[in-house]
C-alpha cells in the first residue's frame, strides 16, 4: 500500500518533533521550507524529500509555492498539507483549496490566523472580546473613539509575537499613526486595552472534540515583557480551581465557536481587573516560546507529536487521546547579556530543561505540587533579572 504522503510547510525552522512523529507513524514526509534555511538542522532521517522556496526574510511568493507543490504532486499524491508555523497557515490553506486536499480551508483558516476575523466570529457566538473596530471606515473609527475610553491597542491582523502592536493614548495619536499607515491601515484593528492577567490554553482537538487542554498564566503580560523589558514566565494553573475550571469552559466554547475540526490550538485570554474574561487571540498551531516543552514537562504529552498523529488519522481512523500526567511546570525565558549564560547554577532537582541558545537564558521547573513550582519560579525569575538581564535593553523577548 502507498504510504500516506504528508506535505509540511515551514517558512521558519519549526516542528522537528512533528516531522519525527509523522515518520514514526509510517508516513512519507515531505518538507517545503525557505531557501534561506538550507543549512538548518532539520531531522533529515525523518524527511523523505525536502524542497526550498526562494524567500525574502522567510516571506514567499504564494505562486512560487503553489506551482512548486503542484509540480511535485505530478509525481507524488499529496494526502495532507500541514503548516508548521503561524505564517504558513494561509499558504497551506491556499494549496489545499488548489489541489482539493481535505483539511482546513480558507474560511476557517482565517478564524485562526486573522485577528479581526477571529474577533468577529467569537463576538457573533457571544464570546466576550474587548471592544474593537477595523481600521477601515473613518466614521466607525470615530464612533469607536467616542464610545470606548482609551488607552487602546493598535495591532496588525496577521502578526505574532507582539510584533507591530502599540498602545495608543487617545484620538490625536491614533489619527497620526493611522495616517502614517497610509493604505496599509486596513491590515490593522484597534481595540480597547484591557488591564489584567494574560492566560493561554494549549489544546488538542479531534473531530471537534476537545481531547485535552492545558491552562496556564503568563507571569507578566507578553506586551509588557517585550516593551518594558524583563523576564518572560508562564506557569500551569492549579487544576480544579475556579479560575482553571472557568478558563477551560471558556476555551472549549471558543474552539467550538471558531470551528476547529482537528489539530492543536494555542489560545489566549485576558482576565480583566473587573473580573471579566475576554478572548484575546487563537491559533491552529503549537504555541511558540517553548510552550510545547512546558506542556511536555508537566504532562508528558508532546503537542507536536500528537498533532502529527491527528493529521495522519485525518478523521478517518480513531485517534487515541494520550494520558496527561497531572503534574505542574513553569517556564522562565529571557535575553542574556552573556553569550552563553551559566544555567547550571539553577540546580534544584525540579529543573528539567535548560535552553541552549546564544544570549538567551531559559529553564523549566516541574513538580507534582503547584505551590512548589510557583515558589521556584518566583525565586529563579528574580535571579534571572539580576544575573542575565540587568543592563540589557530588551527588544524582542519571546512572547507568543
Ligand atoms: N486588548 C488588549 N488589552 C490588553 N493587553 C493587550 C490587548 N491586546 C494585546 N495585548 C497585549 O499584547 C500582547 C500581544 O497581543 P496578541 O493579540 O496576543 O498578539 P500576538 O499575536 O502578537 O501575541 C498580549 O499578550 C497582551 O499582553
Ligand atoms: Mg499573543
């Protein structure tokens, strides 16, 4: 029998564990990636063929990809198309529509990629979102400014990692910024800034059934980490607490409303200071900033590997939900002024992972006890500030 052929699309270097698991499951694994990533450390043993698309800073011309993949399909039947990075969702859906390959089409893809589309869809379904307006029609923008007290956030509809997001103090500033955007303004939305804590839920869905979801809270909202500098932390919530249960219900409602059929999702929520939960954003991918490692440390479940199993099952064969070990974990990441910071000084037995990346420091701690994770995270995050970040102006701490 012909093996199932899975075409993975990765304009960035991502998803090694997806590729490995797909191969372990017996699939023929094809990878399409950026020409500039030719030297990247892909798991060669798990990839049958690799193709390169010319890129400008990882951006491709869609037509290069569509024509290249279509040419490939003359020789190999393509059964699945999977985008490994957020920026690859459009490409993957466009190719599925073109080759008529099953999977998420362009309409649903937008709910997981376009921050305007996901808000509108969530709002339609009665899911609370911060007040927002598309930066398009002058009268509607003026009406928003009159109705919603500042500050506001102006954000691009298709970015990630806090790129391009800015806080706006009032109407004068807004019109100046909007003027400078010129004819790009329709690619933005404006919304109410909701002060509060930011949470994320990382989910596995099969045939619209939520098979597992891990709820966590960022120590400092990602916007503050990237704009004011500091240490990025996130930690699983204690299971069964009111907060965790409420967030799980909210997340299930959101994924139902947006119509995720199968795959993984990293979704974010704000708990406003007034106690109201708001939907912030979602995606149909594994969370960045080492969240996959965090979830695996706590539960033993690797989201990349589960996603590969789900794509291969494809709604046609059963997918067995993995067992989520009920432990806890916390993650700390920051830039470091040292080229290779010494992480061995964080030597509690609960430290289960250390980041190896130039000018970065990162660790994950794990325990059966939530309180112990919080205690270690607090102590270590303070030491990160002193030992790694003290004199460094932060620009691009990981935050998605
Ligand atoms: N409406 C909002 N109110 C308060 N903070 C916000 C709001 N929108 C975004 N932020 C802050 O900006 C960060 C990034 O915004 P988000 O919409 O998640 O985009 P990204 O795709 O860049 O992660 C959030 O984690 C949060 O800290
Ligand atoms: Mg975000």
